[in-house]
């Protein structure tokens, strides 16, 4: 135990307090892939459900295609909302990563010996 302490005490200035910047964990990459990878499916399903729901209502209510267009428009609006949410989440994630990187750089600069 004393030898390890002696070695640590004789280390050059700043060596014990160095901050290593690690890349993000692989698990976070897979999580992001799942989050943004489903966006295309969400867009396609929103438009299809709106379109086919409108067609089904047109057949049931005999409205001559009006509800098909209304359903399609609602599907497009839902797809646009999904894209908007994904862009906002992406921006928040990027800002958070930038903040963490800046804090790590600041900590590294603060711990560096003045030479």
C-alpha cells in the first residue's frame, strides 16, 4: 500500500488529475439508432392510416372521396409532427453533448499544469 502511495506522489504534476475524454458508449449509439430509425416507419404509418382510414370512412358514409383527402391531410400533419419532435430531440441531444464536451475540455484545461 505504501509503495503505491509513494509512486503516486512522485508522479509529474497534473498526471494524477488528467481527464480522459471518452467516446459515447455503444449502448447510446444503439438507443439513438432505435429512436431515429423508427421515424421513417412512423411517417409511413401516419400517412397510410390517415389515407386508408379516410377511404374506409368514404365507403361507409358514401361521401365521394372527401374524407380520403381529410384523412390524408391528417396523416401528413401527424408525419410532420413526428419529424418536428425528432428534430427537437436531436437538437437537444446535440446541445447536451456539446455542453458535456465543453465541460470536459474546461476541466482538462483547469487541471493542466501552467507551463
